[in-house]
C-alpha cells in the first residue's frame, strides 16, 4: 500500500517514506473546529514537502527481512 499521508506513530511510517503527522500536539490541540483546521494544514504541509521522510527512507533500514514476507504468518500456531 502507498498511502498519501499517515496520522499516528511517526517512526515506522517515516522510515517507509510516507508523509506523517500526529495529533498529540500540546501547543495546538486537534479537537474542535480550530483543531481540525490546524490538523488539515499540518497534513497539507507534509504533502507539499515530503523531503524529510523521503531522505529518512533512503537511509533507514527496516527490521524485517524479505524472507519474512514470503513465509506463512501462522506457521508457529499449533492446533
């Protein structure tokens, strides 16, 4: 999947090169009308300039090996 933006824990999505933002901002709460506008502006800024996340993705190594994606996820569950 290639989402346009990610809202949540930033570390994993940033390493994948996805523009990220979070809603836990102490200075500008994201609740209510003003908060929704603030969050929308943060997302728009990330979509306009995703360079930070793209550079992190170029240099970050993900902890998963390629072999793990081809294996059965339930192989260790015993009935």
